[in-house]
C-alpha cells in the first residue's frame, strides 16, 4: 500500500525512490510488525484473559505443565494480524506470491482457530480430529497448489543442496510432494509448540533464513552468481518473512518463560504454512528440511513413537514430541527451549552456507 502510494511520486521527489528497494521495505515491514506487536500485545492478552480463552493442558503430559492451565492462548492471532498488516503496507500488492502466501497463512490460521476454540469449549486438549484437520488442510492445499502449478507455472524441478547438477523434474508428482511440504511444515510447527517460547524461536530463525533466500531467488544476477533458481518476483516474499521474524520477536516478549500467552494452533499452523509456501515458491523445498530441522525432528519423533507403540507396544521416547522426552529426562523447560533455539540457529547458518557449496 505505502509502496504504491509513495513510489509513484519518486519522479517529483527523488527521496521516494527508496521505496523501490526490497531491502528497505523489508526492514520497514519488520519494524512495523515489531512495533505493532509491542503496542497491541498487552491489550490483546487482556482481551484473551477477559474472554477466558485459556489453554487446556493434557493430563498425560509433564506434571509441571498443569500450572499453565488457563493461561491465555490463541496469541497467534496477534502474529498473523501484525504480519498481514505489515506486509500489506510495505509489499508490492500486484505480486501474486504475496497474496497467495498471505491467503495460505490466514486460512491455515482459521483452521487452527477452530481447533483452539473446540479445545476451550470442550475443556480438553483434543480439539479437531486429526482426520478432520488434515482434510481441511488438504482442501486448502489442493486449491493453492493448483494455482501454483496451473496458473503461476511454478517449476517442478527439485534443487538438491550441495549437488548443483542434480535437478530431478517431478512433473505432476510435484503436486503430492508440494502437499507434503505445505501440510507437513504446518503440522510440524504445531507439534513443536509445546513449551514456553519453544516454537517461535525456530520460526524466527527459519523465517529470517527464507527472507534472505527469497531476496536472492528474486534477484537475477545474485541467483545466477550463486547457481540457485531465479524466480521472478519472489523477492517480495522477503518482506513477508521479515514481518514474521519481527512479529515473532514481539510475540516472544510475552511468550518467553513463564509465558503470559500461548501461540495456539491458530499461530503454529499459520506460520508453518507460510514458511512452507515460501520454500515452495523459492524452490528451497529440500533446504527447508535442514533449516527447519527442529520441526522435522519433532514430527519424526511423534511418527516413530506411534509406529513403535502400535507395532511393538514399546515407546522409543519417554514422551513425544521429543521436547517432552528431554523434560522428563531432567532438563528444565528453559533449558530445552534455549538449546532447541541454538540448534535451530546452527541449522539456519548451515542452510545459508549451502549457497556457496554448490
């Protein structure tokens, strides 16, 4: 919005020429999201508390979590709101990737909202059934991926980190693969959201990494220099990603241990889907496995735990997702959170390092 309002005046006043630069607008978008988060956060938490929208805690989890019962949840609404407003203010609104990624984030957030509301109303931690949630996510994914494939003509080639010449073309098989990336990332982030500040840390590091990757993918000369796929207009997604980074930082101010508010499914599903979309558009689907390694670890721990218990009646971990395993092994909650943050930062740096190792 501001881009269209001010950049058109650059012929009259040269200073407005700065609005043409994605880097400038990305920084402004991030600062806008951060300021909005700090300004609205306290009032938003009061509203959630007043409406008694409190977290329900699973009875079979660590006993130390029972004291969190009733802590305001659905704080992810604040993140989605500030990211959306900041992106609309600073991004080029003629860019289809911006609208598509925002739509995915908001709709997946709505699915999470229904899940959170159901938990609160029924007074348990079950929410929507896994099948129901998956069907809703798949319905959205089918529409979105159809637009990517048939309308925007996204490339169906996979770009393998470290192997520049290995670029298999999946053709129509790219659609189920893209579904796995989008829905899998969304649910993996949701599984990670189990401790104060745990999920938002890796979200911040992942979003920052993809802000850089989106900018590079949308810059013809830099993409050519780094031997990465050039995706016309993908650079605008850097603005959305920096908004996620700074909105996440603002949310973390209130979500850090002991949390004043929880993200809820409304935030986790939305942000996971947004990161998955950016990975698909910028052709970094496989790199997402490395950059989002914490999310992958959490999801794999749940899958292997279920398979093991169903086939052998034995559990691999004390409890899944794996962050609960470390809690039950004696790690304090802040220790688990900060150590997972450190791992996430290291993986993000490794992901960026692959840019020069191709």
